C-alpha cells in the first residue's frame, strides 16, 4: 500500500458519527476524506446541510482525496476493539484496509465511493 494513517479508533468513530448525521438513509452520500501530510479533513454535503471535521494525522505517503461510505466505515470501526489501528490506502480508487498496528487479528476492506 502506498499511503498509511495510524488513527485512534474512538476518535474516528465519533468524527464519522457526527458527519453522517446529515446523510439520509435514502441516498448514499460519500464522506469526503482529504488526506494531507499533517491533517485529514472529513466532510459531507447533502440537501440537509454540510459538515466538516479536521483531525491531525500524520500521513505516510503522498496526499490524496477519497470518498467512503460512512455506514460501512462505522460498521468496521465499531467491530474493532483496538484503541489504535492503521488504515492503508492505495490511492483514491482502490479499497482501503483497516488493520491492527501489530499482527493480523483482523482485516477490514472498504471500497471507495465516487466523488462528484
């Protein structure tokens, strides 16, 4: 994988939870993740409104932007008991991998969504 983020699981769950409040169950609107070298911006815009959250995360690799389904991401994150995990990326068009920092107790793969 070309890019890697180490994240606090509970922090990411709370961010995605807050952003996904404006996503209707009838439409699948992606959460836009702008992953930079020093910070990641999670955002979403729907007919209900806009939501943006910023978090300081060190990226290993080149910055990029990806769209993810909040429901799939939350399902995977909530199933993880580890306090910290790594998220591996291979650019904006490849699936992401959620894994423990050490070992291989679990692996969750989530496919990206197209951004408009």
